[in-house]
C-alpha cells in the first residue's frame, strides 16, 4: 500500500546505472529498480544506500534471449 516509483535501465541509452543512482539518491521516494546490475561496482554502490532491499531474479539464457527479442527498443 505504499507509493513507489519504477525505474527501468532501458530508460537510459548511456551512463545507465550512474543516472539511476543519481535519481534514487537525490529523491526521497521509494523505488523499484529494474536492471541487470551486471557490474559489481554498481551493486555495491546501491547497497550503500539507506533502507535498501534487493530482490534478485534469475532466468535461463534461453529465456533471456527470447525476452530480448520481443522487447521494445530503449529510449
């Protein structure tokens, strides 16, 4: 029942995680972030934020490739 913002990594063409981090850090809102966070540096940086919960979802390579084929082009 609490309000939150959703931020998807596909919303950014460049400096994706840097821009996501800036937006979350500067805001007082609660967020759901959707991204791969494939670089440990960014996982560690986000983990240093206050009141953080991380939920990791995994999918097989075949599922990821299938999903990528049907996705819209990033903005």
